[in-house]
């Protein structure tokens, strides 16, 4: 049975998002996932895949980790108070204390369920604490799809359909301290919202010292630095939090769905007691932060996630396996005519594809055409080729010529080598641009002809 004809695909197209199903089919990446365990996924035909996407990084512990499932069963069995109306949630208090221990001096926690909610909490916090309106964000930044998150994201395609968004939002280039200094002086903003690594933009890692210098500038002008680590925290980059690589602490930290191990919706916004009290410390303002009363299930799962991350030293494991992935890919394909860069940190790696000086005569004669094609299809082409070999990956969501690799932190040395070998073997087949374009066109064209676009 083809994925298109599976009842789940038909129901999803009819009742959730038909265009999404068509896109999956057009690129040959449509699968019906029916089982997940550890670093593996299984489709409806029983085929096993190695997962190097990990729910966009949320499945940090692998799929359905036993200790987390055990905690879930405990919560379901002990009649936990899921809602704490007119009272204190024990689960929220325990999670906040666990996060505070890891992230001190960021010891005040605003629990949330999604990255979008956590970003909105950060923006509200900054405005309430500083009594300012302006917000600064980075070109090509991504902070979720809530209206607040889109207001401080730098991708027009994501924003345009929902304008007007929040007012007084200003965009500057990423990794540009001079531009930041100028707008801080001119606008006196409430917050500078920035990612530790721009994942959606193609796994863009800032130069060493950028974030630390940005924090120093923000302190000088009374602006809060909001660091979005929804995709980089909790061990992903080789440390518990990515800001630890830079030797500083942000004013506000946003954590995403990795807190729930990809199983339950959990997120959080962290800040210092001083900043939190400025915003919400008075008795007539305590409820302005939108204090949640539910989600005890998610919060107790998040506590288990933090315990496992520390017990199993998964940040250290991510550093070791990430170095293996990054260095071996650079050695094996870094000089290929269609590989422009291999970059990343920890188990968050981007492989940028496109024409280089050694791409051949077609690339030299029609550089604009080739570059445009590469941005539209090269990343999807490589993801499809890997999928055919039983490896799940995807291009960066807003930069389709960058293949994004972010497996669970539990990935093994042999599994990393398998992916490196698969990528190396694929590129060994294509030294000529015409052959690569022909293969990509044939694959995508056959999918369209098979009826996915109807």
C-alpha cells in the first residue's frame, strides 16, 4: 500500500492539512509512522528507519524512553491533581526547583506548554519589567508560530499572511554587534530576542563571543536579552544550555518541547527573581504573567527528563557524537563540488549544499539558475535519498539547501557512522551537476506523476 492510499493519509488530508500531504508526496518523503522506539521509527509497511530528525530535536532521549514512560504511568496511577485552582501545584513547584538548580541565577520559572507560549511569556515579561515597548530581533530568526513569536521572527513568508503583528518590532542582522549597539541606543528596546543558533535559517552558528558581547550591550542600555534555546538547550550542543559555551547568562531563557521528551507538551521561560519581581512581584500584578494551573502530567515528565539528562551525562555524549559527526562529514564530503559548508555544534549539524567553484561548467555558466535550484531542491533531494536508505532527516525549515541533522542524544557511534557512510556514498555518485539535477528532477517528477499533486 502506498502512503497516499493509506487511510491515515486520506483522513489527514481531509481533516487536518491537505497541502502538507501533497508536499510530502511531491518530495517522495511521505511515510505513515506507526511505531517509534529509541533512535528508530517504523512505517506502515514495517520498514525500520534510523531517526536523525528526532521530532525537530524534541525527542532528546530517543522515542518512548523507558524511564519517562515509567514516570507517565506513575502519574496516571497516583491520582495526581492535574489542576491546582486556588492553590499551588506540587508538580509545577518541583519542576521549577529542578530547572532553577540547573540554570541559576535564572531561578524564577514561568511554566508553559509550547515554545510559542514560552516566547510570548518572555515578551510580556520584558515589556512589564522594563516598561518599554520596542522589541529587537534578528533577520532569519525563528521563534515559533504564535503571533508574538512571528512578530520577532525574520522570515517574511511566515509573517506576511498574518500582518499586522505586534508593533514596535525592529530587525537587525544576526551576529552583528555594531547593528545591535546602534538600535539599542536609538530605540531603547525592552528586549533583544535571539537564538543561540539559528536552526531554521540553516544551522547558523554565531562567531565566538557574539552572545556574550550582546548581553553586555543590553545591560548597558537597560534592555533584556531573551535567549531562545528551544532547539539548543538540554544537552543538544554538548552542554546543558548553549549559552554555557559563551561564558555568560542571559536575562531571560526560553526552553521548548524537549522538556517533554517529544511525548508531552512542556516548555518554560526562566529569568532572575529581580526581573520577575519588577514585572509581577506586586500583589496587584501576580496574575498578569498568566500563571498556568494545569499540566501536572507534563511537568512531572519534564522532571524525569532532567533527571535522565544528568544521570546519563547526555550533554557529554552529545558533544562526543557531535564531534564525530561534524569532523567525519567534513573529512568525507567537505571538499565535494556540491557541498558548500558543514557546520554546527554538538548533535545539531547543518550540511549546506549548492554550487561551488568546482561544480563544473554548468555552475560557472549559469550560477544564478544553479544557485536558485539548489535552494529549492538540493536539501530535499538529499533527504529523500537518505530516506530511501532508511534514514530520516530534513532540510532546515526556512533554508532548503541545508540538510539538518539532529538525532536523539542517545545515538550510538555506529549509528553516526552509518549516516556518514550513507551521505558519503550518495555524494560519491554525483560529481557532475547535470547528473545530480537529472536525478532530483526524475525523483520529484515521478512523485508528481504518481498523483500526489492531485
